[in-house]
């Protein structure tokens, strides 16, 4: 029997395994990032970096439930220079995706100018969808702002760039956003960020479970898998085929990964499951995916990627 090949490519980067961490999960400090690289993850995403370090929102700001999680971290990170330095001094065969953002558009542009001017040549992910900066809407829900930032970025940025998108819920939103994204030389999109501004209630205490923003925050985990599947599928049907897709949202099993790839994902990110289970989740889910592919007779991801069938009674 031929060995099963789980490799996948985005831009010039080859991932030997298709599972990496979602930005914001086990990736703020060098210790955490090295642990991801040493795990069975196929690569590493950094915490979304801002120009200057940030402490983030007050605690408690993350809470686990049986079906997932809520967070309002508020972009705690060590600052862009720290992540550029970590990457420059890390010797690894695994791709590292540098996530970057800012609380103002001007800061996001400045951050990308620094990356453009640096020696870093890997994948970079512009986060257009943080739901947790107090008083700041998610750019990805504003078509004009999305166009403006991409116009400004691609006026100077020539390295491989992806965008992290918020979840969309209406088919017309996919049409409108895909029409914009198709106009730019994007290497990939990442769908989806957490489902912003949900609320988890503790019925016993009769209060919310996280402190920032009156308890509102981004929802991750099992709750959001159908939304992630829909976003990956809808964008795969609308984006130019050269724009690859990272599928993120609600994965806890190899079957979930299989479903996201069936919808069109090139690789898949793990978020809440790694927060709840730890880095061993990568090896477990890789194995579950391998077993499922073997049972179905698939040898590589391309054998079933985007092959989701419509219901045909
Ligand atoms: O740091 C956060 O609060 C955060 C970010 Br930047 C994001 O993109 N998504 C999320 O759920 N939390």
C-alpha cells in the first residue's frame, strides 16, 4: 500500500502536514511557538502582531465550554519586532506564517511596510477580523475599508500575503467580498476568525464568564464548524483558483478536517481544540485524518479537495 501523503502547498511553502495552529493559540511567546514547531503541527502561525507590544484586555478573558470557547483577549502580543526576530533566529523546515494586525489602518500599513523591508520572505497573514479591540469594528465587515486597506497594501507589498476574514452569514456578503478579494494578488484567505460577539452565560452565577466588553467575545470550537464549512465552501466557489484557502473553525476530529478540505480548504487550523487538549491534538487529528483517508482509499489531499457534492435526489 502506498503511504498516505498529507502535504499541501500555499504560495512557495510546503506543509508536510495540513494542520497548524490558529493565530492566537499557543503562539505569543518564543517558548509557546517552539513547542508548536516541535509538535506534529505542519507549521506555525504567530499571534497577530501589532507594531508595539500590547498587554491585551483584563482577565478573565478566555473561557472554555463543552462546545467551544469564548475569548476577548484584546490582542496581547510581544510586538512585531519580537516575531520578526523569532523567525529570523529559528531554524525549522516548517513554514511560519506571520500574523499581523493593528488597531488603526495606518498601523497595519506601517507593520506591513516593516515586513516588506525585512528579510522575512514567508507567508504573512493580515488579520482583518479581530472582534475584541474595544471601540474598533472588524475591517472585514466593511467593504469600503477592506478595499482601501488592500489598495494601500498592494501599492508596496510584494511578498506572499493572506487575509484572515471574519465569518460571513449571507450569500450576498460572499459575492461582495469575493469580488473585492479577486482584484488583488492575494496568496490565500483564512476563513474564519472566531464568531464575533457572542455571549456565554453562567446560569448559576447569573453573570457573564469573561470580563472585557461586558462579557461579549469571539466564539470558537464546535459551535462554529458549520459556519466555517460554509465560508470555505462559498469562497472556494467564488475566488480565483490561485487564491488558496486556510480553513479554520470548530475542528476537533480528523473527520472535521476532511469536511473542510472537501469544501475547498488547502490546509486547516486548530484553535479551541488545542486550547482544551494541548498540542497533542495535532498528532491525534493527523492520525484520524490518515485513517479516514485510508478507509476511503484516498492517497493525497488533492484526491478529495473541493469535491463536495450537492444533494441530488
Ligand atoms: O486577541 C484577540 O482578542 C483575538 C484576535 Br486578534 C482575533 O483575531 N480573534 C480572536 O478571537 N481574538
